């Protein structure tokens, strides 16, 4: 037995990944707008890919990617992110890379504020480029209504050029990202959302059902009008 212990002492036994990782830091979001904006992005992505189960869309969640990060309590969580080519059939309260076959986000969107702007454009951008290797990275400043984005080309982030409407194309979501003024969660504001290839806003599930109900009602009204005209002949 003592010989066995001596052999073990010659080797460094690696730390096992922790399983009790924190899911939140107790810090509230910058505003109600930030909370609702994250929900809106998740809603439209889930509806756009309603027939798919190979992705996860999340927001305001910690992403764990190394033991050193855990030891330093350097918890990081993008405002919104999507990971593709994974099992999206179950929910997560945090994203743990070593439990997800080493998968990192394919797209990240940060909603900037005066307190996060420097980090979003600095250390976080470097992390997403160097470690995460996230293909599409976007930052939106609601105070200045300014959207900017980058696509990973080789080792560097290259700025994404906007179209005539100021929208940026996401190769990972296969959609345009741009602003929209309207009502969401009973709040009228300028929101960041997806647009399809034809320039139409990608609806949430609730918006889609409302649009379908309105179309059915309009069709019924038209049918009644035609029937009334026929009876008056």
C-alpha cells in the first residue's frame, strides 16, 4: 500500500471540474429594458427555428470555460448568445463548456451601458475572439442607438458593414440584426431584433399567432362581403 502511495505522489493529479457552480451573482440587470430585450431576442430566435432542436438560445447566464476562471471567480455571462449543433432539448441555468462537449457560443450580443461599454468593447471582445472563437459578435448601445458587429476571420474580428437600413448580417443566425420601434411586453421602445432575408421583422411566437388570427379574421370579413354581394344580385 505504501509503495502505491509513493507512486501516486510522483504524479500531479488534476483537479476535477466543480459541479456546484454559481448560476447568478445577485447583480440586477441594468434596466427593465435590458431584461425585456434579452427575452425578445430569445423569443424571435426560438420562433425562427421552431422546427429545430439542435441549438440553445440563452441570456444573462454565466459561461464557464476553464478551471482557472472558476478559481478566480471570474464569472462572465453574455447578455445574449446562441450555441448551435448541440442538444437543445433541455434547459440550462448556466453554460458549462466542459459539460457541453467543448461547445462555445456561435453568436454573442452584448447590450451596452455606461458601466459595461468599456468591458464589452475591450476584455470581453478579446475573450470571445481568442478563447471562445465566437464567429459573430455584436454590441448595441441603446443610449446612442448604435449597433456594431464583427465576424471572426482567421484570428481577428473584422467589422460587419451595415446595409442601407443600418442592419448587420449574422451569418450564424442567417438573418439581419437591426433596430425596431414598437411595443414589446407592453413597453414602447426601440428594440434590437432580427429581420429575415426580405427585410421583415422575425416575429415572436405571440406575434405570429396574432398575425395569423388577424389574417384569418380579414379573410372571414372578405368572405362575408362576397357572400353579401352575391345575395344582393
